[in-house]
């Protein structure tokens, strides 16, 4: 299994400077969260890793691969799965077809590959909706589908961008349980979140972002004792 | 003039074969626009090039291996394959650089292609109109005589429409293409080589047009300038049907083909004008076309 090392990354959208020297490390099997309010650079950090945004300087290494030089599809085939916060499901394909589009072989041969049936086991709601068009799902169902579709590509590291944002509390609980199951299965997770409570449930360590910079990093336990950091940078 | 049932039927037949030609051309145009947001102004010019190529191959086969209308089959097939390759090459070398550019720049590039290909054709084939004469006996049809080849043409059109629809809805590759219409970034992040897919879709769109050029050679003589007439009607078809919708393109082709064909009978000078009246009406009533989606995301 492979280790992700993001080092001193500066990313721009056009001329606007978004990330100012972000550095992150994730070891295999670890679950790490990026915490911070809206617009601090969490999404851009994930997009820089998957290659949808380009780091102008700095490096993103996954094992021996230099991700800054690769396209998103090449990065995905190295075993990194990306779940965007906009839940981009394909609206005129059915739930099953959405899942099938994501299917590709994984690199870790010791792990059992995902199948559509396996996804239905994790997200029973999706099985009932199997033949419904993606465009007609509720927010929570869309989120399950987006995660399921990325899992179909058998990633070793999952980039999860605010999966429970805007969902009803009962749906949030369900989804958090399911993400926890994924973590327990040994999947590495990099999880962008605003809410420290959700982050605590599935993360071992946290990076706190503000203004495109890492302001704090430590274990979740340590963060809980740092009320100064929480007050300054997080939504409580 | 008396319009009896027979002449109306014959006109309908001619309208339907015209509709099929428009469909084969416009479906490629619509597919390419729907998937990669490129308006290929040179689409009909590539169609025209395929026609000349088919003509030359046909002449070669008949000259070396004896006269037979069946040579149209391998000639069309080879010209289609050649245009698929040329389409892929054009995407790879030129179109690929235009994805993030504005529409006027795309039009400028594809308009340059029209001029270049037109001049190449002039150098190789000259300026005379060319056509293939098929040794087919007219067929009796409701007390009148029609060219049975019209039925072949209509059959090919319907078959390609059905094939294209099946490909887009029932193959994994087709579904991936439809997914990419919605989000290129997401498809790419799922590990799919979007660049290779765009090249293939562009080649496919050009190939479908190329095939229609061959199929129509026995009933539509080919000559310089025909591409401009056709591209304008193609745009009308695609706008009426809705960009990116195969079904919409099919229905709009039939509307435009049949209306044109009957207008020619009744008011020859105004035939094209009537198409544009329909176009304007659709634009006012449903700007996204009969089968298009209201908003692109």
C-alpha cells in the first residue's frame, strides 16, 4: 500500500492564489480530515491531489508517482478515488449504470473487488432505486451513489469532500455509519469537513485549514483539547 | 397542377430519403457538440470529401474488376474508414486545442478547414459535379415508378439511427459518452481516458457523415459548394431537434426533409425559407429544441 505526501503546495485558479504551501501526509489505512470553514481551501486541496486543479509549485507524491504531472484519469488508476462535494451524478443514467461507469480493477489484489451488489449491501437504499434515473434521487441517495460509484473503481485512498453537507440529520447518521464501515475495512480516507463532530467519528488525525494554509495539525484527541484552535478556525 | 395521391407519395418518399441524409450528417454534428461542446462547421465539408473519395474508389473498382453497382458497398466502407481516421487526426491535432476556447474561435478554425479541404478537392477532382449511375430498374409503386434505391437509403438511415441510439444507451462506452456530456471532470476522475474518448467520438461523428455521402452518391450528385448548403440545413435540423439528442435530430430531420420536399413541389423558390420559418418558430417556442434539455450544466 501507498503513502500520500503533499508538500508545500501552491495552487491557483487563474490568477487567484488559493493554497499557500499546504503539506499533508496520509499513511495506508489512516483516516485523516481536513477541517475548516467554507472557502479555506479544503476542496482545492482534494482537487489538487486528484489532478482537477494543478499545483503551481510544491509536490504531490503517491508512492513513487508524482501526481502533479499526471491527469485525473491516470491518478484515479493509481488507486485514488474522488467523491466531489457537488455530488456529480449522471442524471440520465440509472443508479446501476452510474455505478457501472465507475467500475475499474483495483491495484491491491488482497482486497475483494467491489461489485454493484456489494455497493447495494453497503447502501441498501440504492438497491431499491436500482433502475431509477440518477437525476431523480434525493440528496442523501445521490451522496450514497457518488460514494458507491467511486468505490466501484476499487480505490485504496478515498478523497471525500463534505459528504454530509446539507443532508437531514437522520441521513447524516446513516451515511456516517457507512463511511465508518469503509474506514474499518482498511480504506485510507482523506475527509474534508466543516463539522468537528462528524470528523471525530471517522478520523484519526486532523489538519485545520484557514486562508489556504494549514494552521494546526494533530490527532483528533489533541484537537479536542485545543479550544483556542477550535474557536478561531472551526464551526462549533 | 394536380396533386394526386401518387405524386404526393413519391414526394414523401423523396422527402424521407432527404431526411435520412440530413439525419446522418446532423447526428454526427449533434453528437460532437453534445459531448465536447465543439461546433464543427466543417462537418459537411468532410462529408463532401468522403463523397469524392467514394466516387474515386467506385471508379477504381469498376475499372479494374468490372461494372457493378455493388462496388458502392466496399467503396463506401473504405471511404468511411478513411474519414474516421482523418476525423481522429483532426481532433488530435487541431480540435483538442479548442476545447477551452470561445465559439467564434472554434468557428474560425473549422471554417479554415472548409477552405483547405475545398481547395484540396478542387486540386484533385476539379470543379465538375460527380455522380454514380446505378443500374437499377425503376420499381412500380402505386401506379407510378420510383427508384427502389430510395428504400435502401431510408433503410440505412433508420438502421444507423437505431444503431447509434443502441450504442449510446446499451453499451458501456456509449453510457460513458453520455456521462461525459454531463461532467467531463467527474468521468475523468473515475479513471476514464477522456482524451481518447473525445478523439473516438469526433471520428465516429465524421464516419457517420462519411457513410451517408457514399450511400447517397447514386441519388445526390456531389460538387463543390454542396457542403455549404448542407451545413446550413444541418444546423437547422440540430437546432430544431435540440443539440445532443439523437431522437431530436431524427425527428427534426424528418420534419425538415419532408417539409422541404413538399415545399419544392408547391413553391420551389421558398423551400429553404420555409425551413427557416420553422427554425425561428422553434427558437421562439422552445429555444433548447424539440428534444433538447432546457439547461446545460
